[in-house]
């Protein structure tokens, strides 16, 4: 039997992570295998770059020409979740069978097999067991009184149910001391398996933050975090919460719990600079998505990929397409009442 997971503690995480990056870049792991793609590109991450600005949406087109989803396993398995089945390298086809992961604090850290950043890793729960029914008392699932063996374990809900999770992600960034974490959750992502995205790529919102409109009242918490509420009625994609602080984990978790309690979704962007965390919380809800934009954390942070059909529409009628983006954001991006957030921390 072949094993491909390496256990790592905090003290070894940075070194092991850097070794993992070096290994995957220098092995054949990222080789293009699609017949059409490999005529132009050697690696699945080739020629990824930020492209044209999409009007005043705050977004740029993200070009990922060498990315094309292909089958990664030798045979079909009765497991719905691709993040679960793709871990089993003995069932993977070449070069995906070269993948190696790190096990850190109960999370699996692994490369994204089909990256949309050149350096693109996933930090995912290790206890997701979709499609396995071993619960005898169904009331446990409905009441959520006990999810020890529940299929609900390891899902996107863990982010607002487990207070340790956000803290762990902040510690990951502090140890690595570079890059950003993104979380899509239940919008901008079709998977239930909990996972964050890690990349060293920069996002437009970091540089544009100073020119965005925000509520002048700054909410200060007992943990010395500062919360700004960005509100823009004209450009709907530019609405979000911004949390800044040395130890904002508890404050962020409290906000996420509240959003879940009122049936709202969220995307996250987190980065660390000069020992201070910057956390963007995009408050979301699902709505009709005729163009299948499916915007998540990457898009809301300023980089968006376009399907061939959408790119064609953009080329032929840019105004209509930009209007469609604004309409989509007006329906799916929530402008929260500042008093709701103030009451959380009063």
C-alpha cells in the first residue's frame, strides 16, 4: 500500500510546506495531460495572469488558459466528493498519483490539482465522509445535538461552528508569513467538503481598499480589532466587512456565527501584514444566476475567471455584461446594517 501523507507539527510546518511546494513544482505533478492543452502549455498553471479590468466592478479578468478539468482516477468510486476520492493516490492516474499532502492540526494541506493561481494549495478538513451513512439515530443530524459520527462533520459549516478553525487559519498564515487565504463556503463553490484556498497571488482589493466607500463609524471590539463596513450603492460588488487586528479570530468567528443564524452566507479573504491580520467578509445569499457567474471569494477580492460563453458575451457587449455583473452582485451581496454589527460587540 502506498502512503502519501506526512504528519507535521507547528514547528515544522513552514519547512515542510516549502518542501511540498518545491516537490510538486519539480516533479511531473503539474504536467498537462489534456491532448489539446498540452500542445500549447507544459504545465497546468502556465500563463496564469491578471487581465483586463471589468469596468468599475472592482474586478479584473483572471486568465487561466492551461486549466482544464480532466479525470484524475483510474476507476469510478461510489464517493460523491472529489476532495475525498482524489486523496487516494493509489487510485489516481499519472501524474496525479504523484501528489503528496501534509497533515497539520487535523487538516490536509495539498496542491490544487487544477490551479487558478500558479501557487495554489488547499487546506481541507480530514474528517469529511460524504455518502457514508453510519448514523443510526437520524434525530441527531436534525437537532445537531451530536455530530460525532454525523455526515455533517467536515463540511463548510465547520467554519462558523468550530471556534478553533478560524484561529487555526490565522496561525497558518502567521507560520508561513506570506500569502492569502480564501474561503468560499456555500457560495462560489459546489462542494460541501470544508476547504480554504492558499495562494501567494496579490488581489486588487488590497490596493483599492483606500478608495472604496465605507461607513465612517469604526466599530472597536474588546479584542482591539477594528471593523469597517464598506457600502457602495452604485457598485454592488464593493460591499463587505473589513476586520483589522492583531488577534481578530474571536471577533471574526462571532460575526460568522451571527450571519449563519440569520441564514446568510459568506466568503472570506485573509492576509497578514506587519503582524496585523486583514479579514474581508463578503456577506452573501444565493439567487438566480442565469450566466452561472458563481462568484466566490476570489471574484469578490477582485479577480474573476470567465467561461468561454461569458468571455464571448463580454467581448461582444461589454456594457451589457458589466450590467449583468452589477445586477448579480445587487442580488447576492448583502449590505449589512451597521447597527447589527455594533450590537454584536456592544
